[in-house]
C-alpha cells in the first residue's frame, strides 16, 4: 500500500539506494593493473627511435649484432688501409713465410703460400658482404613485384605465379644454385646470379601474403573506386606496406646467403684463387688443419661472427616492427 502521496514503496527505496551505490562504485579511481592499462591506452604512440632504444635496452645482443655489422662494413670499405699486408691480402704469396704460426709479425699466422691470414680475412670481408647484399637485392627486385601482382590480381595470374614458385621451391636453394653454377662455370658472379635465381620465390610468397591481407582494405577499395589502375595500387599501396616484412626477412637472409656463398667457394663453385674469400680460405687450409689450425679456424670464426651478427640484427628488426610489442 502506498504511504501518503509520495508513491515510493520500500522496494523502490532499495532500488534507488542500490543505484546510488553502483554509481559511486563506477566512479571510483582505477587502481593497479586497470590504471596502468588505462595509462597505456592514453599514452601517445612511441616514435621509431624510442622503440629502437627500447629494443636495444631489452636485448643487449641486438646492440652487439649491430656493432659487428657496422665493423664488417668498415672493414670491407677500408680493407687496403686496415690490412697489415695489402699485397698478401690481394693474393701475393711469399715462400719464406709459408705456414708461419701466429706471432707479432703475423698476428693470425700465414697460409701454405705464405700469405698473412689477417690480411686475407680483411679482404675477404668484401665478397662476404657485397655478394649477399646483391643476392638479396636481386631476389627482392624479382620476387616482391611478382608477389604483389599475384596477391592483388588473383585468379589464373596468382595460380601461374605460385606454381612457378612451387617449382623453384621444390629444390633446395643451395642445390639449385650449385646446378646453375656448374652449367655456367665457377665464379663469384655466377654464384651470385644462381643464388638470386633460387632465392626470389621466398619474397614472392611473403609479399603475396601482404597483398592478400590488403586487397580488400578500405583504402585499396577506395583507390579502385577512384579509377586507380592495378600497377598504381601495387606501387602506392601494396609494396610500401610490404617494406617492413621485407626488411626483416632480408636482414635474416643475408646471414644465410653468406653461408651459401662461402659454401660454394669451399667446393670450388664460387670465388676462384687467388681471390680472398673466407670459404676459399677454409678449403685451402683444410689439409693443414692438424698442423696449421689457424689457416682454417680464423676464417671459420669470421663466417660465424658475420652470420650471427646479421641474425641478431634481423631479430632486433622483427621486435622493432612487431605491433604486439608496443601499444
């Protein structure tokens, strides 16, 4: 029964008081994890340099890899200035200093032809760096446009490009490169061409995946509605959005290609004597491994350090561009 003319029952008062309590609870200050998440959502986005510094602070190995890569570039660029014996680095032999152990005169010893191992390693940094960069650049130049075309156009064009990729990927990259070099003749140039021919399908598949994820996005549909042609969409929208995964994959591939080029030189299908090549130096000192271990050990350590450095840089780039790492 109603009390007087107020028209408010006991149940109504309880609902009213409960509503006030809920409202008061909802207006409370966020604490703990909720507060931190709210601050993260409201925080301005970090710049690329801030994210890079964060990656380097979190992963000291990334900084080590970057320093080693920079050192390799400097050594390759200024090899004639840095090598103790530039003439030996270029291939001149010396019978009087054959198979000399490491000493003050020859810090890393000499090989069976009397050439300074340190000078040869310094000069060998040039093909070890330049050849993989050329291979990766050629592979990207061939594979990225094909992947963009396949993902953007679809249909029989996509099927044709992907089946050609499958045909190349059916063979191991190094085995296919060995077959191509064997047909063309052993040389560093032929090795670079052969590796690029066997490497491009990976970038085609990578960019195709990006194109498939973007082809139905609003900005691509808007460009189509405005009359943009397929090549224009590919150049202005698909390829620019593929740069980040390409950079990460390319940095990781450089280390793998270093192993491939030095491996081809080791079996006689890459650089030819008297060129300074780390793989060639290992093959040259293989017969002396027990008596003159330094002739093969130090070039092998150079390969190990170079490959490790580029892999660390690739991991750092992947962390830097990973959107899940930063809000």
